[in-house]
C-alpha cells in the first residue's frame, strides 16, 4: 500500500463561490506501475484549483489514479471545512465534511479497506 496523507488543498465552491479547504488522504495498491509521491498532491491540486465541489474532487482524484496507474485499488478521503457552511445559512463554524471514493480492491474487500483506514488514522 502506498499512502500519502494530509495533503492540504483549497478550492472554491461552485455553488456559492466561497472557499473550502482541508486535507486529502490518497492510498493506492500498485499493480505494475507506480508514481512519484510528489505527483499525488499535484493531481489533487489539478482538480481543486477550479470551481468545484468536494464530492467531485474525491471522485476525480480516484478516477485519475485508476486510469493513470491501473492499480489494484485506490482509496481517497477528503476532509474539508466549507465557508459556505460557516458564513451563510446554518452558520456552523466548526463543521467539517468528509467524502470517500473507493476503487478496485478497496471497493470490494473490507479487510483491505480497513487496513488503509487504520493507516490514515495513525499519527
């Protein structure tokens, strides 16, 4: 398992044009190809640097890695604070949103998924 965790990102909500920001954790189980570790945050930035929604960033990063590397599995978790939640409407200052995308073995094998989730939680 290759895991890059705590990748900081910033984006703008396409609905409210207000910032949201947080961290992304990306894990993949290599097949025959691997990628340089610095390329994973660059992929996150590629999708975050446009008007966006968190759910789509999470899916796009997972899909990009599946297409690029053809790994046995990909798991992407995004955790973010949305200023549209803090400044507008419900005005909840400390709420956070988490999204997850599972591909390959991580979508089908609960034990493999739990192994990676435990690695993400380790500090």
